[in-house]
């Protein structure tokens, strides 16, 4: 069994810093002010060949209201699903009432919790630890997560304890007479084992990024797809501050859903933490397979939507458009939005558009169908023979123009990459091919190959066909042979003289 370890504690005690240390990543945003982490963030780590799953949580203070209450619920959910809880406290701030409340909650729920005193660098350990013994927990682990002191020893000790417990369970099950006496415990162990096996998901080969401006309903859509309150939803812009990666399974296939922070106009961004969250959102777009762009039907399209779509297009990501908050709108407003979309989003006309209500679930199921279709189109492979025949048919239907007295010739095509699909077309004078003819070829290939939901990129290269017997290399070789014969004949004449 791979142990699940949750990091809990007050805000700003160093949970995200410890998370990054234990996962050897920078997945969790870190800043020197409380409340930065709001959602459960999952990561994987390994020490000495022993793997574990880690959960970073938002801070719990005990007097939460508003969005802080939603954050606290996420932390309590993490405690419930964890095998081990690491309860972090701040040595510099000392013991607080919130620390005592968290310790009481952990005891009442019977969780295997370990006290971790962080930020001990530069302090006298004995004096700093003294007041925390009143929490009546285990002997505390002493660490400085920011400097990686005591972290490896702590996690190694915890994993060894887990291994010892598993060995004891295995010994118990090896003796039927003991197992009969402890039938209830055996049943519990078997159930736990079954649950662990069900969590062994297949390789996650489709990464979905949910993107958009703040407060358009991204987190609500993520929760609707997952069927649970997995990320914090609150009616204020900027609720999500980090890119939260969530693995899940659907119809036996593995996925990773990424809830991202909303991106505002640059002039409105002033906080350093928000700047970092925007960077992580843009990075998530580049790394995802399919981007689901969520827009607000009630505010309509704005310039920031177009800028973000342009970034998705430049990144070459497959795209699905979700126009959210469609419920409750009048028919006139709906028609106006549709006309505006048709007029302004022609540059992403390859993407499926869905009018949905993430809050009520209307139309969400169709979004996932478009995600699958877009990913399939983005990763399809076509043979050189098929692409070349398609090119020949397109040229026969509509010839390239004549330039400088010579007609541009397009000879063959092959695939140069996927996600997005890249079609490489070879010919002569391709640098003189006009844009309207390039668009004609792209539209023809997209229609015939049934490509939907992903941009296509065409590269045009001038040169000879290497499969042609009159290829440049063949002609140059013939010239070289002729030169050698001429030289040999000249040398022979000189000898005769």
C-alpha cells in the first residue's frame, strides 16, 4: 500500500514549502503571507525506493468565514482520506489557540497524526519545543523545511513505521487461527487492500487544462466533471490561486484535470503571488493536451478572452470552448452572444463550442465528448502516401498560381509531428505560395482528414523530391562522374604527347 500523507496546520506555517521538499518539485506556490494555498494539491514522492502520496492543504484557523471556510473544508477532507497526518506548527510564532483546536480535532477523529515543529533554524530547540508538549501528541519532529533540515530523516522514519505495520498485518493473516479471532480486523484489512488496488490507475495519457478569466466558473466545471467538491468554489474573482492537477478515471481510462488560476489583464495584476499563478497557468496550457476555455455568457466576450485564445493557438493546444452560465438568460441575449462568437472567434473555428451551466450540469457531458474528439485529432498519424495523394487531388482541383513565369509545383507531403498535427509540403518556389492558397490547402486537409478541435500547422519546403530518379543528388553524382571522365581523357592525351 502506498501511504497517503496530508500536511495540515494554521496558515503560513510552511506546509507548501515542505510539500515542495517532499515531492522535489515546485508544484505548490510559496509566498510569505497566509492563505495562499486554497485547494488540495496532490504530489508524489519517494525516499529510499519507498513511494508515498502527499497532500498539501490550506490553513485552518478555527474561526473561518466565507472563502476561508471553504478552504478549511478542503483541509478536513484531506485529513479524512489520509493514512498519516503531519500537523505543522510554527516554532517562531509559538503555540496558538488554532494549534490547540487542530490537535483536538485530530485526537477526536483518531487519525495517526505526528506533530512537526517547523522554522527551528536559528532557535534554541529546547526552548522552542517546550510549549508544544502541552498538545499531548507524539515527540515532535524538528525541521526547517526552507533549508531542508530534518526533512529526509522525518519522512524516512514515517515510512519505516508504515512498513512495520504492514509486516505485522501480513503476519496476522498468515495464521488462520489468529485471523478467526480477529475476524473484524481481517475484514477491514481486506477492504483497505481492495481500495488500494482500485486506486492503481492506468497511465494518464490525456491532460486537460481548464482555463479562462477569473470568476467564469472554471472550478465549478472541474467539480461537476469530477462529481465531487474537489476544488474551492466561491463567488469572488481569484478564488483559485494555483494550478491544481487532479488525476481521475473515466470509463477505464486515466486523465489529469488541471484547474488553473484565472488570468486578468496585465495592468490589473499587482500582487507577486498572482503573477506567479499566471505563469503557472500559462505553463499548464503549454503542457496540457486539450485546453477547455471557459467564458462567461453573461459578460460576453472581452479582449482578455481573445488574448488567452491567441496564446492557446500559438501553443498549438487542442481546444474546446465552453460558454458557461447559460441558464436563466433570455433568448435575445443568447442570440446576441452566439452572433458575437461567430463574428469574433473565426480564428478558432476548428473548436467545438458548448453552451453550458457548470452549476447545474447542463451540457457538461457533451464537453467531454469534444475533449476526446479533439485529442484524437491532435494525436492522429497519417501515412505519407495518403497525405501525398490528398495533396495531388487538391492541386488537381485548384492549381497553385504562376510566379515569375513558372507555376509553383507541390510534389509530396508527409507528417512532421502531432499535438498539433504538422503537415510538411515539399515543392519548388513554395516561399512564393500566397496565403490564400495555403488556407485552401489547410481547409481541404482538415475537411478530408476530419480534423476537429485542434489547430493544424503546415510547413512548406522548397527542394527536389528525394524519391525522384532525377533528384538533385542523382544529377550531381552524374556531373561528378562526367568530370572524372573528362579529366581522365585529358590526362591520357597529355601522356600521348
